[in-house]
C-alpha cells in the first residue's frame, strides 16, 4: 500500500541549512515575479525560471510548493532510491501530498465527484494533511518509473478557475 515513514510536519520554517536552500527555492517559486503562470492545459509543469536559477538542492531532495490550486516541484525527475519531498504549503487551505506510481498521465487518474478514486492505485507515499503555512518532509524509496504527485483533498486535483489542479507528472530514472 503506502508508507508514512519519514513524514514530519514542522510548525516553524527554522530548520537545517538544507531547509534554508529549500526555502529560497520555494520563495522564488511563490513570488512568480516575471514568470508566466503554468499552462492550464498541461499536467506536467516545469519549474519556473526563478526556481531553476535558485541554488541547487542536494541530490534526492525535491522541493514542493502547494497552493490553491497548484502543485509545483523544483524538478520533474529524480534518481532512483531514497527521494525526500520537502513540502511547503504556501496556500491558505490544508493540503495533502500523495506519490502514486502509474503509467497514466497526471490528468488521467480515475476520479469520482471531486476526488481521485484511490482504490486500485499504487500509492507509494502519502502525507497527513499539511496546515496552511507549514512544512512537511516525506521520504520514500522510489524505483525507476512514472509517478504522479497530487493533493487529493476534495476539489484540489481538478483544474478549475483557481488553477491548473494539484497534480504533476514525475519521473524516476
């Protein structure tokens, strides 16, 4: 099924030097100054220019920014093995974070109502709901393949007038 090992939620952004780097990436990501908004037609969103220009993260660490209704990662790929998702909820609502191994595109997961139908999906990692303004770290040992990263709280996965939907394709090589 899925594991919760390695998940920690921090009430404060004050952590190690690694978090300072991740914070810089997330801050650059959330400002969006001079950066066009992600396309509403694409379920795979590349990091913005400001994220790409930020200091590089250690190998195996992926910065994630969650907001209404968007999910942005610092890189769309990671090497096989232990991957740590350093997740910042930049939004005003709680969000969760799921890592799903699948051959489907992020926009093609089965859904009913306002949520992805989780039965039958290979959910390899999942966070608890992350309160607004909080961080969480989720570590999972990932095999090569295609993954989809989503928030599956009601109404967050789907594209809406508020954003492209909280879903993104992710590759492990």
